[in-house]
């Protein structure tokens, strides 16, 4: 899925001004900074468009199945199935693709990955969506 130009620019600015200066800090600090950026962006988007949540219609039927005394909701069952499928796809991506292995290596140790000839900043930029 392609992002429009203005969102790419916002991602690049955020990465250059907020994330990149903290790259030598411990992982927990980068996590807290990223969490803060997320909160600021969500608040800003709520200020611009509104904080109201509009539910997206479910692709699963809104029915229940009764087996004995247990009642199973098909929406919940579909959500669990979709989650398991996504977990398998992500596992395969990070385990068997070159890009997934590079992302794992960069997240484990950026200093170690520099010696392997990988551009850590390029991996992180692609991970952030630009």
C-alpha cells in the first residue's frame, strides 16, 4: 500500500527530528519516545478531525453458534482466526525473508549489524514507512 507524499514527509521529519537523535540510547528510551510520538499524533488527529470512533463494519457475520451450553460469537471466532493467520504470516516474514532477518538483526544490536555491511538507518527508515 502506497502512502501519499505528505504522510511520507511527516514520517521522514518524525524519524529525523525525534527518533534518529535517540538511536544510541537504550531500547526502552526509544520505545518511550515512540510511544510519546504516537500519543501526540493521535491527539493532533483528534483535534483536527474529532475524537469520535466510528466502527468499521465487520467482514464476519453477526451470528452466534450454540454448542451445548456454550455460545460462540462468529465475529470473535473470525477475529481469533485472522489474528492467528497474521501471526503465522509475520513469523514466516521475520524468519525466512532477507528483509525480516535484517530487521531482527538491527533490533537486536545496531552496532553489531554495522560490521555486517547493513545500513541500519535504511532498515529503520523502511520500517517506519518511507
